[in-house]
């Protein structure tokens, strides 16, 4: 990978043919432009940024790949950025939420983040209707995307759910700024067989009398929202509306 002179303060880097021949360039005027191999150009909204296809790309495209990073890391950042742009920006020049790939794509993007996340936040509603959040160690969603987790029957979340079963589960992508939220209805499950199946030995220190204190929460999903940059699943650039799935229609 070698440097190529260019106007401005940053140099361009020579890329292998496998990198789809895309280059970042910055101009003092104009918007975000994607110049295609056939000579056509697509213009997007962000002023002073341009992207064009060639064998080079700038090491500092609006701070996404600063100079001095190791080559392998730089190439990974470049591929993530380009993949997201190509998936998100439509032919009309306006970025739109990644809904067109279908519900299965959103489910896969959500499961990827959930699988990488050990913990999640469970948000319930207090007596006054205010949200109350706490960190949980849930099981992976089952085939119907029901989320199971364990708790102490004396906890406040149990009282909240008994009063109002509406909850939200939030997963943060540990590898970036992506996330998943699942809105749904929580049910308290005190079945001995289910509690035996859904148990983690590392929880034993928290349940000295497991039979009396251990209780399950099953969250049946109603709506899912996901942002997964690795898969190009992102919000609308104008409204910031996040790709979403209503489970009634999905099932």
C-alpha cells in the first residue's frame, strides 16, 4: 500500500483491486458524491465531502480512518464504512432505513448483537409510570424471540411487572455504537421444570434458597428496533428513524 499525492492536507492510499476501487475525497464545496464506474454520479447531503470510485482513498475521510493506523485496521475501517454507505444510500440520493432487506435480515442483525452481548438492560415501569432500568444476564432469545431471564422474586422488577407487564429490553453492541431494543410483555414464570432448564450455575451465590427465591421472567416481543453498522442496518439520515420489526406481522 503506497501513498499517492493529492490536493489538500491528506494523502491518498493505493488499494488492491479487491477493494472495489473506491476513494474518499474532500472538496471545499459540493455534497457527498458517489461516482460510479459507468461515469454516473450520486449526490448526497453532507457538504464538503465527496466519494468517488478509483484505486485510491484518503486516509482521513471525515475522521473515520485517520493516518497512522496499522494497515490491517485501516482496511477494516474502510470496508465497514464503504459497506454501510453502499447499503444505506439509495439511488435517489437520500439515506433511508435499511428496511428493504426484509424482516429476516433485521432478526439476523439483532441476533448478532445479542449473541455478542453478555448483559442487557431490562426497563420496567414504576407505580408512577416512570421507567426503571437494571442490568440483567438474559438467555439468548428462543426461536420465537422470547427472552428469558432469572430474578429474585423479592426484587422491584417483579412488583413492577405484576402491576404493568410492559417492558423493554436493551442490548448494546460491545463492538460499536449499534444496539437492539425489544419492546414486549413480561410474564413471571414459577414452573419448576422451566426454572431447572433456565439456570446458570454462577448464579448460585445470589440464591441461597433457590427453590424459594428464584423466578423466571419471559418477555414476549412485540416490537424490535436494531442498528447494526457491520451489516449496514442503520437509521434514516433525515429522520434518524431506526429499522424496526413488528412481531405480529413477522409471525
